């Protein structure tokens, strides 16, 4: 959200130093951190803001839990990212909507 706020200020024509002062006041962060937001926004523009996450504990067979861990490590992703993608694809309204499920 802070990088996107910095991008908005840059799009409005505010110099990075002034944008950093505005961001520091708006978000209660240091001027140095606010300048990092402004610099990041200048380099990459707006970024996607992830939706809030919640801890969700499930019990899985040991074999399945091991397979998920191995797949996550092999793909360079977190276990949470692998499971979230699998659930998005499995649940109705996700990527694949298989009527047999």
C-alpha cells in the first residue's frame, strides 16, 4: 500500500524527496524508509497488494505432507503458496472448476 501511495505521489509530479516527507507523515514511518518506498515506486510503479492471510492448520497424512514440502522446495515456493494454489484450483470459483469435485 505504501509503495502504491508513493507511486500516486510520483504520478502527481511530486519529487521523490517531497513524496518521502508526505509518506513519512501519512504512515508514521521514518524519512529514510519513506524514501525507500518512493525509490521503489519510481523503479517499478504500482505493485499488487496481497490480501490478508490467516493461519489455517490441517492434519495431513505424513506422505502427503512430505510431498507438499518437496514440491514447494523444488519449485522455490513456500508451502503456503503451493497449498493456496492447489485450493484455488480445486474449490468452485477457482482456476479449474471440475464438476466432479
